[in-house]
């Protein structure tokens, strides 16, 4: 089954993004989610971003964040005070019921 990849950064912070792997039969659900997130009011001026990306882009982003996490761990930095973004892809199935 083919998949699409959804990049979700709801508050615009570099370390607060998720990448979802969306099966073709769940794309409609993901599109509704994208509409909800992009039309949701926030009290701050941060830019929220939700967009489709390629598999290559998804793997590159995840790889970059895993590398940053390894570097932070080697340096002895606390993961709570030095967070990174997504380090693994999330299956869309887990979130589809929350819409």
C-alpha cells in the first residue's frame, strides 16, 4: 500500500514537529486534520505549518533529529531542557480517531 507523509508543526517551534505516515485510504482524514490545524486560533504569533512532504524529506528530517539527539546525549545534555523534534515516524492510524 502506498503512503503519503504529513509534516505537522502546530506551534512553529523547531523541536515540536511530527511526521505521520498516512495510508492512501486515510488521506481524506488527514486532509480534514490539516484544515482543523491551519484554521485553529492561537494566542501567540508563532507560525504553524502542516504540509505533505516526500518520503525522502521525511527520512532526512528524522535522521537529522536523531543525530541531534545523539550529539546532545554524548554532550551530557538533558533531553528535557534540550529537546529535539520527531525522531520516529508516527502511523496515522493512531491519531485518526481523534479528529
